[in-house]
C-alpha cells in the first residue's frame, strides 16, 4: 500500500484524523489522488488507512486505525453503524442526518434522509469517486427508493471537484411534504436548499418556541420559516419572518399556510431591516438570529466578530423590557466563547444588560467527534434582557 510518513508533532499523533501538507515528511509508492494510503510515523509504525489528495491542503484523512480498503462491505458496515447510532438516539427515523462525515468515520460523506429519499454529498475526491458505490449501499441499508446527489457545496472546490446535482438511483421525486419537528414543510430535493433542509437546528425549534407564548416574535434569516412557524404554533401574539433569499419567501408563506399559522413575511436584508425597525422604535419580545456563516476561514475571524457585534447591537436595541434573544452561529472558526463575547459587547454598547438562560448546539444526529473540532460548528445562546442593577 502506498502512503506517507509524517513529521514529529503532527496533529494526527495527538488524536486528530487529518494530515496537512506541511506535516508530510515523505510520500512513498506514488499514490493517486483519491486512493487509499497508509499513514506511518518516522519509526515506520502504521497509524492507519486514509484517503489521499496530494493537491489539497489536507493531504490525508484517516478513516481507520487499521489496514482497510474502501469496498462495498466497508461502506455497509459504516453506514449501518451510523444508522444504529441514530436509532439509539430516538431521532426521527424518517427525517434525520444519517452520516456526518468524520464523526461517522466517512470523511467527506454527508447523508440526509427524508422518508423514501436520501440526499448524498461527497465532499472529498476519494468519496466522490466512489459515490455510485455509496449510493448503492445507502439504498440497501436505509431501504430508500431514491438517492440524489447534492454536490453543489462550495467546499468541493478545495478538492478540485466540480459542482454537480442529480439523480443517482431511483426516480426523480416530486416536491414532497415532510414532517420535521412536528411541522409540515414542502421540500424540493433537486432545486431547493442544500440537502433539502437545515436539520442541525431541529432540536432547537421546540426549545425556543417554548418561550414564545404571548410574545411578539421576530425571526431573522428565517430561511424556510421553521423558527417562525414553531413560535406561532406555540401561541406567539405576532410573528414576523425576515428573509433576504427571494426564492424562500413564497416557501415561508406556503409552509405557514400548511401549518395553519399567521406570519408577517418580509423580504429584506436583515441588517437593513433591523436598522429601519430601530429608527421606527419598534419592539419585540423574542428575537431569533440564525444567520449563514460569517466566515469560512480562520483569517477572517475578526471581520466575522465585528459582523456579529453589529448584528447583536441592532437586535439589543429592539428588545422589549425583559425581552429574549435566541442567537446562533454556524461559523466553525468562531468559538462559542468569542461568539458570547460579541453578544456581551453589543449589549454593553446598547447600554443594556442581559443574562444567559440556555445554550444550544447542533442536533444529536450531527455528532461531534472530540478529537476533530471541525465536526462542531453550530453554537447558540438564549439571553434575556434585564434592567441594569
């Protein structure tokens, strides 16, 4: 088996499963991009099997601590084990993330299930080369009838992979109504959002909505309207959903009607909307902020934190007395501590005080591998404004 020899103090020697190009001492056996290689230390000790890409910043991604090939039996075992883990979590068997990349020992593979349809993403070259094999196993293990690839994620460019969306197995499904967290959503699997829906927030909808009864709610970056609908269903006195994506506005209205709730849907840039609302001296009792990533790289953390601080300042100015703020960040490189500090600075600048009531993370079907911090990206907090002491 071809492979690489790593330098001393490489992070893989401390539990991580990635090898960066700067950590490679020697490449032997002329491995091809996408092939399976062995990883060895300077004493020729085997550290495991990995997928290889010599042109990527991450040269190797370990998927086993033993000698292992990527064959049908391997994918059957890994996907079945991922399915069993989620069964034990009592996550909805019909709507769930079944595979979450390195957290399930399948680097670069994401599989979401929506009833009889499975959505597959292969974000690494090795897994992309084997996507038809993976699709075959997905249909076999999950018992779905259709497997679709949504390989339009921007991260694929880092592996030199083109954007691709299409049918892998089965028949092209129509737009389908799916129950998620007790709510009805109509999903377009080929032309809609990412893998159909943001399943990482499913566990948070009911927690936030539990505070909504009798309150005026503002749901910013509403996407397909899940937080807004959950709050309206929980008895909010009024709910406004703000979304800049024009294609999502009719979907929010459609989803609200399907769930028999009333929403005010506003198509606008959230920063602009919050600024105009502050000038109009509007007030809300519960504000929800769930924006897209403010940075995808470590070098832009400072700019991201400035953006979060500005966003939270605008929100703090709109909160009623004792108002609540549920805020989230899916920027992996921004830590929970840094995110919390941006909120604290914003409240101070707004001349307000707040207390933290709850902490949020990604739903349990997006498990976090403690040795791979990159598998954790979503963090959130619930704050309540308080009168200054």
